[in-house]
């Protein structure tokens, strides 16, 4: 006899939905109801199926059914809503309802089957009208998932074909640069992986199924490369993240990755990326060159430092570090924000969830550069309006676990503490040391302090551009008659293993000995022409990192290290690389392929090598490894895995039979 499904802790028997309790009341998300219904129908105990129909009645009541409403067919985010506000609600509901009907429709009453299919049909028409841009990764993948599966479910080839085409379009867009536009998000990459996993399992179209598996392999490679071995967290920088994941209040992301490997969502070789990466290494990826969206992450045994070239939006983590804190319930996190009017968590609402404290939004504009454990981050004020403060905030979570604070050679024993100009600030917490050298900073008033403070239990280094009476700044407006460029604010940051230094003061002394160049061209009144360059570099022991920006247009000019000017790699790391050159050599393995996106992962330690090609037309591919070779006459899109001599090829547009030397080709 099948045991009934255990109901969620916050299941509300009065509404047949999962409750969300906030300071503004109790709410019920329609998508969580759809997910619960799917689980109940899959479990299929008699009481589950009875309850599922009650849940579905409520979920379907959340669909907009007024034909003259522009959002006809979409869903209210909450049962308590009376109009559609979040346009993504239709995607999040259908991602549960469509697979439920594909797999278990016959478990529902005929009347409910008809109602759900009608709701799906209306929802798919709304998805078609919305036609989300491919840059919005997680919603695009839900669009593809729902359109492909929904069209096949309803027997509507035109709907399914739209999904198949959008899959090709999304991959082609992403493959111009490397990683998805909505990159490395502990919140939204989960949605992307889940959507691709369902597509790879359930879609009937063979080519789309293979493309989904190929894209999933690339996305999971990036995800695994950003899991820090010491903390198990998804190391930054992040395109988007909600506060609980930023400060590690959620489950460690490595646990999700391992579950996906076990249940087959992710390929087995992803475990090698998690378990056999070097103890210290750097990974750089690019999401979009035209938007300066490139990210770098450096892994050290006790910390992972990440910096993005610029912010993707207000939910971005542009400069952050996860670090181990032995004996504590979660790792430490360093992250940054530019903030107006001294706002903090709890000072504003999230429109969809009606909750405070979900985010601390980025209100500045950022440019950064990173080389290993060293980085430079520059902030400028975005839109100001009438403000009484503007500052960059450098935040270390859980101040009670910060063990030492130094300003120059002075140990700080109590807060707040002022930081004199030119002094190096060192923070010691857990197994990591952080050294911060503030850069040139514009004072827009009479006092713009640098100080260390405690804010709601976190340690914050505040670099103010302005603190004073509320006012508007005519001289910051462009177009305008008084504009001399953006106010300056930023830091040089270096992180170290704590065991490498006697204490924070010793680390600070070493960092202070490095050569810091911080130069700004003279101001002038801007008339839409000319540049005012701000150039910063830091050099020590033969290593250099530098960045230059134009303060007038707030435009990145260049970044560099001791090896020269930095470019925009699709994927660059010691164990995995991606290019459009048609040739990659890595750890004894060689990939030659067409001049489209091709990537290679190499793990000689386990004898696993993975190569992929993302093209639109078939091209030859050869994978050469120390033990042998795979030669393919032509492949349009697909993945080749060499696993200790066992070879699998999963591709669209395969031409000829793959030839294997030194191994054995496995054929399904």
C-alpha cells in the first residue's frame, strides 16, 4: 500500500496551499501549490489524489481568465492577488503542471484533466505573447521547457516547434560568449539546471533532448567550478542572489550538486570537477563582452574570492569572498554594496513576496579587476535624487566571529572606529585575512568619513562620498552644466590564508609595502566630449593588477596584470577551457573542432576527459587523450566523454560512425 505523501510543514489545510508567513500577513504562492499537486499525483496514494484535486482547484483559480485582460492566461503570484503582477508566474506554474500531465494525467478525474489541459493551453498562449528575451536565462529556459513539453502534450506541433527553435536561439546567443547572461546565480542557476534536466528527460524531440543535455553539461561545468571545496558554497561573483544565499543561511550548494549527480540530472563526471580540482586555482568566464560581463573566481583552501568586471543589476554580488570558520555553523562571507541614505536590510519591501529583508540592493555602479587573491574594486554613485548619505559598504558577516581588526599598526578593540587616510585595514576571521587599502575618494560635503562599524551584527567598513543634510547634487547630473565626472570611491583588496602570517598586523605590513598607483586626471566641465581617466594599479613581488576607467562616461578603458592586458575568455581555468578557435590543449588532452564554441574538461587523475562542440552546422571533431583518440567526421552540437577508455558520443547532426583508438565506443 502506498503511504501518503508527507505534507510540507507550512501546509494550510484551510486553503489546501502552502502558506508563506510574513510581517504583512499570510500568503499562498500559486507556484508552490502547483508543485505540491505534482508531488501528490506522482506519489498516488488514494488520499494524495483526492487532495491533489483540491489543490489544483485553488491553483487554477489563480489563473487570469478575463479575456480582455492583457495578461489573459497568466497566473496570480499569490492566491491573495487580484491581478497579475509578476509575469513569470505562468512559467513557474506550468513547469509543474505540464510534466504532471505528461507523466500521470490518467491519475486525475476526467473533469480535472480537461481543466488542467485548458489552463495549460491558455498559459502557453500567454508565454508565446510574452516571448521573453534570451538574455533572461532562467525564464527563457522555462519558456523552452513549457513550450516544448506543452506542445507535445497538447499535440500542437507549432507550439512545440517554437520551443525547439528557442532552444537553438538561446544556445547560439550564449555560445557567443561562454556562460549564460544570468550567470553563476545560487538562486537562478538552480532554475536553469532544473529546467534543462527536465527537458533532457521528458522532451520527445531527439535533437532538442540532445541540445538540452549538451547545454546542461556546460552549465553544470561552470557551476561545479564555482563550488568552493572548503565551504561547499557557490563562490561569487553572482549575477543575482537573494540575501539568505548571500550570507549562507541556506543549505550549502554543494549538497544540491551532489543530489543532482546521484539522481542523474547532472552527468557523473561532474563529481570529478568537485572532487579533483586543484587546491588553488582561478577560473574566468564571460557572459557578454559588450556589457563588460566577465567574472573571475580564485579558490584557495580556506577562501574563494570572486570579482566581476561590472554589475549585472541590483541583485549582483560584484566583489565577495567565502571563507572557512572552523567550529561555526556556516562560513564567513565578505560582500560589498554601494548604498544611499544608509539603508539596510529591512528598510524596503520585495514586491512579489511582500517581505522585508530579502535583499540589500546594489545602488552604485562598479568596475573591478582580479588576479588571484588580489583585486581592485571601484564604485560610482548611480542615480542620486535627494540624498543625505552615499557610501560604499564592505561587509563581513557575523562580527562576533571576527577575531582581529587592525588599522595600520593599531589593533581595534571597540567600534565604531575611524580609519585615517592612507592606513591599511586588516580583518581576521576564521581561516582568512583581508587587507583593504582605500583609494582616492571624493568628499561631496564637509565630512565623508571612513569608519568601521557594527550594523545589525555585521562588521562594515564604510567609505562615504557624502554624509550631511538631504540635498540634490546639480554637479552630478549629466546632461548638465556642472558635470565634472563621477565621484570616486574604491579599494584595493587582498585575501590570504591566515596561517601564512603571524597576525593581521604582519599581513597589513606586507600589503602596505606594495606599490599602489592611484592617479586621476584634472577635472573639467563636460560637454559630451573628452575623458578624465582614473588609473589604479598595485604591484608586489613581480605581480601586478590594474584598472583604468573614464570618470566622465563611467566607462571601462582597460584592465591588466603582470602578463599584460586582460581579454574576455569564454572559459579559462587549469582544468577546463572554452574557445571559438577550434583548438584547445589541456593537461595532455587536445580538442580540435569547428570554429564555433568548443570546450574541454580534463582530469588525468581519474582518466576522464569531456569535450563538447556547440555549432549550428556539422563540423569535424577530434579528441586526443594520453590513452587514445576519438575522431568524428561531423557533429553539429554534442558531447564526447572519454571515461577510462569507454567512449560515449551524444550529438545532433552526427556524420559517420565515431572512430575510437585505444578505447571502446559505447552505443545506446
